């Protein structure tokens, strides 16, 4: 048995690849991991196609994907594989003819976000899903826009080892909201200027709050310009960090900002952010938009704040602080993490079945 994993980005962008690698290693199954090195980073344990992406022009992006397909096809034809695991709906569409003709019911699709490519090639997308063994999704909300009557399995966007460690050493910290000034942090990719700017507008120069943006992304520079031009005195920017630094960086955080723009372009209402898991892992309440998959999680487990309008932020934050119950909050974080671990066990069993079925 030999498996090919096809991933259209750098390894450091994906905490969930470990899901698959751990199951493959546990079953002593040989595998090759093919990646697209978009950042010029020399990563171990993979076969890399190196092509730094420097454009947002659709035509050029499409040409880059076609070059990546050519790279994959050259390797896939040289080696005999029994199973294929494809990451992203875009790559599934690009490889659809090869997958359907050569590996019907012997490949998995792993979908972590929405792309308009799925709408442009709707028929091809539906076919590649229908001919898969199963489709792993990072949010059950995706079922709102994915084809109906397919075999979907939930695969959370978090390293399960972190979840197990958190449950074994719970709680991570003595959660409280006793500081006079609430420190509200946005961590990870800084890419949603519209939402982050609206968030800043509601809290800027308010002594009750301090904001920090930890990470890097396409919206970061514009947010810095906004901060400087508007003379905002309660905001700071940390910049790039390593994944293992997250616990330390969030040590003094009171609230994690997970507010996102909800558009047809990104299907933002159906996403589950990595920050949602950080909130539960490190026992830090979060803020989410109403009428989203994230708000359904918070409604069920109650470890954060739900806002209908950004204008509500100051009052809702203050009210949450005044009514905060540490014991209830910690119990809710634990329950959520325990359910994530159960979901992982189901995913692991489904993946194992995929690998051993003839």
C-alpha cells in the first residue's frame, strides 16, 4: 500500500496534515507528500514544487495551478499508488479527470474553505465529490454550499495532539477577567481588513480596551496605516510568530477576536476559524458574529460572546466581563475540546477504513 498526499501550499500553513500522517504512520503505510512551496521555504518530509506566488491576477494564478498539476502528474505516473488524498476543492477540480478515471472511490478530498472556482466548475466539482471515498470538511457549515447527498466527515482544523494535551492538563490557566483594561487580541493570518477595521473603529482610543494584532497577512499594512493616520493609542502590532509561541503570546490575552466578514466570496458564515480552537485550548473567551457556524458553536458550548452588530462591541464586552463565571467557562471549554476529540476518533476510523478497504 502506498498513498500520495497532494497539498497545494507550504506545510507550515496546515495543522491538519498531521491528522493524516499520524494515521498513515500508525498503520505502517508508505506515503509521499507532495506540496507547493509558495514561500521559498525548505521543508522536510515532502516533495516540493517551488514557485513563489506573487500575483492575485486570476489568469496568472490559474497558470500557476496548471504548472503544479503538471508537476504532480509527472510524479504520479512514475510511482504506483493505491490511494490519493487531495487537499482543497480547487486542486480536486484540477485533478478531477485523473482521479475519476484512475482512482474512483479510492481518493479523499479535504476541503477547508470556499473558492469561487467551485462555482465556475460546478459540474466537475460535483463529479469529483461523488466519485470520492469521502470528503473531509473543517466545518459542518460547509454543507450549506456543498453538493447534497455526499459522504462528509468532520475534520477539525487543529492538531489533535494539542487537544489531547490540553484535556490531560486542564485548565491551561486560571481564567479571569479582572484587569481594568480588557486586552483583545487578533492572532493568526491578518487578512480581513473590512472586519478588522470595523472592530478597531468601535474600540479605538477607549481606555477600557487594548487591542493587539499578532501575525501577518495582506491586511496588516493597511491596518497599520489606519492606526497611524487616526492616531489610535490603544493598539499594537506584533508581526510574524512561530506556532509554538502561541501560548506565550496569548498569556495576557483576555478576549480573542474571531469576527469575520461574511460574503458570498468567502462563505464566511460557514467557516470555523483556527482562533476558535485557540480560545478553548488556552481558556480565553472569544467574540464571534451572529448567524454563523461559529455562533452556533458558541451558543452550544458558551465560551464566548456573540455580536449582531459591531456597534454592540463595547457594551457586550463590558457586560460579559461583569457577568463572567470562571467555573462555568472552564467547564464549557473542556466539553468542547472533549467533543473535538470524539470527532477526531470518528475521522480516524473512517480514514483507516479508506486505507484498508479493497
